[in-house]
C-alpha cells in the first residue's frame, strides 16, 4: 500500500515524491560536475581529481542552482508540460522539506558567476599561499605514516 502526499491539491505517491527529490539532487550533482570542470586551482585538482567524487561529496552546494535551473525551465514555453509538472512538484517538495529542517549553512554556488567559473589570478594566489599539495585527510595520514620514527 503506497502512502500519498498532497502537493498543491494533487495527490502523489511517496515513490513518485522520492523520485522527484532524487531528480533534483541528481541535477545538483551534474551542476557540481560542471563546476569541477571549470578553471580550478592545482590544489583543488589534487584534492578532487575526480569530478564524480567531488559531485558526490559537494552536490548540496548546488541545490540552489538546480532550483534556479528548474525555475528558468518552467518559465520557458518550450518546456513540455510533463517535465514542467515534475520540476514544479520537485521544487515544492524540496521547499516543504526545507521548511521542517534546520537551515543548511553550506555556501550555495551559482553558475555564471566568477566563483563558479574560477579565476586564474585567485588560483595563483592559492598556490602561492597554500601550495599545490593535497590537503585531504588521507594524504595527511599517508604522509605522516611514511616518516620513520627514529
């Protein structure tokens, strides 16, 4: 027996609601992958060599961008009604979920901004200040474990 949610007067099953939220999260992951492919510093690349690992770990920083993308698609008259319905329901569901949860303090990163695209000058400053080496916990542990104690 499937449970139902009422969204804007329409009843949808919890299976469909889960699918819609997953769709929004997957789109946020895709945006995170695009972010990874932009002009990032060498240090960033050492810490996050794989766009998939980066997207899996950081997709929540791109939820606002995914929501914005859905809003833009909903405003486009060429968007098929079935897709528009799904995006609208995903937006409403995600907003309702956010209303009952604690605010997420993560910085939200939006496409078409300098932060998203990356800045070569800032990348050079990162290298000058912190170097090119990775600062992941795994790398720190491996580098300290490899040093002899005597």
